[in-house]
């Protein structure tokens, strides 16, 4: 199974492509799609759309997972993140890819075993679980890989509990 994890954002959209074979994980690619702050919003969203499509065409993921947007005090940031998440959903729908979203608590529990883990703990566990030499950079890429790992765990549990 190949999973594309996405950490939505309009300035920086983290992505992580994970291959799960049996109980083993392997990072195929990770990084961030970045857009200049001076670019108009609609053009930034178009750039993110094309970047995610290229990733899907290259890696042919079976699933796309995002982190669920929770209440944020900064409405402007929340709206921008929601727009970027919408681009990820559109790409998943267009490509016929299964889409799931997970709360930050679910991601932390799946990666560290503890829902109260801090960002550094999550990043360190992503590095260890994937056998990487260093913590994935930027932070958005590490978050996207964590989301993909979360989906891999949930997908496996779902198969075990579905008749």
C-alpha cells in the first residue's frame, strides 16, 4: 500500500509518501510544496493542486490522508489551511484515491503511542519508524509522514475488524 500524507497549508504544504508492506514502512519521498506569499491566493492553490497531482501521477498512491483541521484562534490561518485541505480532497477525488482525515491526537497516538506527545517526539519517532538518518525537514514533511503512518495503522486495523 502506498499512502500520501498531506499537511495542508497554502504557503507550505507538507507531503510524505509512505510504502507499507506487511508491518514495514518505507519513505518513498517527502518534502514540501511551497508558494510565495506575494502570489495571489487562487494562483497559490493552483500551484498546490498541480504539485499534488504530479506526486499522485508519479507515486500512484492507494490513499491520501490529511490532518483534520481543528478550531484555530486565527481565522485567516484556519481559512487558508481549509482551502489547502480542499485542494488535497479534490486531487484525491479526481484521481480516485481513498481519502481519510485524522485528528492530531490520533496521529500522535499512532506514531508515539501517546496523544500528548510534543512535536519533537513525533518527529523523532517518524525518523525511527522509517529508519531515516535525520528528522525529515521541513517540519511539515515530518508531519505529513506522521499522518501517512497514522493512516497505515488505521487501515490495517480497519481490515482486521471489517468482516
